[in-house]
């Protein structure tokens, strides 16, 4: 616990220093500033902050003895502080994100619907869904993440071969709790993070160690709870990639932060069936759009209508190569039943 406490203290200091100057430029001419290399953190020189995009060395005017920006004479030259009389300029301004008035699009993540209300005997009183998913998003480099890629592959930590749905669900809860620690540290400080640590994990298990490792990497990368969960589950092949949408747009500038949306499930098996069986059920409406995902599960009637002979499970067979095909087919039905009893 002391190790976790010290780590949260360190990483909270990193997160608290997030109000830095940033800049952007449309390099590919598509009217947006959300591509690789189109946004950056400004470099601090002795003479002030300077955008590294569109930077050039200033030239000395022989008549006036002043430095002039060769890109645009009206742009200021910033001394680099080396004492060599070298200065630089850039065609792009440095701005603090807190000083902008952005248009932010951030659809909330949806959680899988459970089996609905139950009576005292455990009988279902409402509708239930089979293989429900969760809408998540992660953000590649941009203004919100200080140009760090929160969608990078993290060498999937979850595998269907790890065990039962219940065991995998515990792993997912651990990842989610680790994400909450990161969010609490960044938004509520050390005390809030420690409160999550104290209540989310069993100190006799390895869950706390796993959480500390995840918090170390992901908080340092300025990633939030949804970034963390989406990146880990997608790298574990549990998610359907829905594409990207603009998460933040600056007036007169354009899109400065994109986000990638996913429908994520509790196993590779669930994702494969969702991906391939939905095309057999047009009434489900596909997976929606990146900024409005449709990750719902199958109704019992929809699940019964699926023609599994048209569902290619070769990817799943490779994942569970040690299991006989008949066991895998039985597991499909078994996990469907498990999903009805969360």
C-alpha cells in the first residue's frame, strides 16, 4: 500500500502540471489539425515559448541589427538562451488549452445492460441481453492528451484462455478499478486516489500490484479511465473498432483532438459473435456510429435465430487451440448462459 501511495503522489504531480502551452497546424490541407505531427507541445526558451511546428531560425537584419523571421516578418523571434545570439520563430501561436473555448464532443461510455431486475428468488422480472457490450473510447495524440497516444497497443492483458467468464470478469473489474485510481488522482488529488485504492482492491491478492503498474503507465500518459479500459480491452481483441470522431474543435482552428470509439465485450468469443451475427439481424442496426455507438446484446429471440454455421470462429480456435472443437461449441452456449447471470 505504501508503494501505491508514493506512486500516486508522484503521478498526481505529473497530472497537476497539465496546463502547458500547445500549438497546431494543418499540414495536410484537410482543414483539420488532428493528424500525426499536426499538434505539439511548445518549447520553452529563455525568450519565451515557441511552437516547434513551422519553426525556423531568424536572420539578422544588417541595417537595423534586429532578428527577423524569414517565414513572416511580423512573427516574433525568440532567443534560445544559449548566449550565441540565435533566435527562432514559428508561424503558429502557442496557446493554453484552458484559455481556449473549445467545442467538445464526448459521448458517455455505456455499461452493459444486465439481466434486469430480479425477485427474491432470483427470477428475472424484465428483459435481458446475451453478450452485451460497453461503449468506450480512447484518444490518440492531441490537445487533451498532451500529444500522447492513449490508444497504443498495450500487449493485451486479457485472454479467453485465462478461464471462465467469472474469472475474466474479475480481471475486467481490476482494470476498471485501476482506471478509477488514475482518474481520482488526476481530478481529486492524492486523498481521492488513496480512497479508491483502499476500497477497490483486496490487499491479499495481486490486484493491487496490477493496478499500480497500470496507473504508472497510463496516468503518466495523461490517459483517463475510458482511455485505459478501451486500450487494454482492444489490445486484448475484445472490441469492435467503430472508427474515429472529432472530440475537440477550436474556433477558427479546427479539430485538435480525435477519439476512437469501440464496442467492447467481456471476451473475444462475445466480440466475434457480435461482429459476425449482427449482419444476420439487420433490425439491430449494426454498431451505430463512432459518436453514437450501439453496443447492446442479443435478445434471447435474436440469439436463437443466429446461424452459427455462418459464424467464422477460426480466430477463437487459435486462441483456444488446446480445446477440442466440441468443447468450444459447448462453451459458446455456456458463456451465453453465464452472461445472463452477471
